């Protein structure tokens, strides 16, 4: 029997709130993400050069070949060998206002929780045991929160500690989501 998604309103909201605040703790109070970012050497000089070059918000790769064929040209290969080689996202200039970022993060957790409720309501019975609900919801939540980091890690090669911290986030969020759903499963 399918459990209506609205029957999961409490675990959806609880998982959203728990994951949101756990994310804040993981990023601010616990040093899991302390080494995620570093300053550029001669940051002022590099920023001045970027402003002078007219770098606009967007994603950049350097060096960047003009075509796939150019990737095999000796000049491009020399640039790769000489370095630096990197991928960079440039945001709009201006003060960082946390409110919109926090709202989008909360909406992300809400969407994940709603999708998990949809899946759980169609795959698990109303009389499911706590541990079974915890297992299925936890696995699904961890998959939702962790899986996307690996293609990013493969292609963009962020530092290992960055990837590890993202996996820790996903495990914590997955376990909190599992507990919220298993503990408040609609009966």
C-alpha cells in the first residue's frame, strides 16, 4: 500500500531542520571543514590582475584549450606541464550576504526530504520496523547527499580533505534523516 506523501510532513520537516543545523555545526563549530579553502599567494596582486583582465563571474579552467584538437598541441601541453593548472569559479563582486545562501541550503534539504518521503512511501509498508525504515531511508539519504561529490572529485581533483569533509556531511545528514523518518514513521 502506498503511503501518501503528506503523511510524512513531520519527518520531512524534522529532517530538514536537523540537517540544516547539523550542516551549520559541521561548518562552523566542528573543524571538519577548516581546511576546505586556502588563500592565493599574493592574493592582492592576483586579484588586481584578474580585475585588469576583466574576469567576469563564471567558471574558468586554466590553461583552457580553444578546441579538443588543441589539447594535443605542444604549446598547450607545455602550459599544462609548467602549471599552474586549475578550475575556478568567480562570483559576482560584493559583500557576502549569508541569508540567501542559508535559505537555499534549507530548501535543498527540504527537497531531498520530500523526494525521500516519496520513495519511502512507495517502497516501505506502513507497519515497517524502525530499523528497516532507518536502513532504507538512511541509505537513500546518504546516496542523495554523497554521490554527486565523486564525479566532482574525479574530474576537478579537489583536495582529499575537502572530499572527505563532504562525505562526512552526507553521512551525518543521512543518519539524521533516517532517524527522523524511522522515529516518526506514519502509522
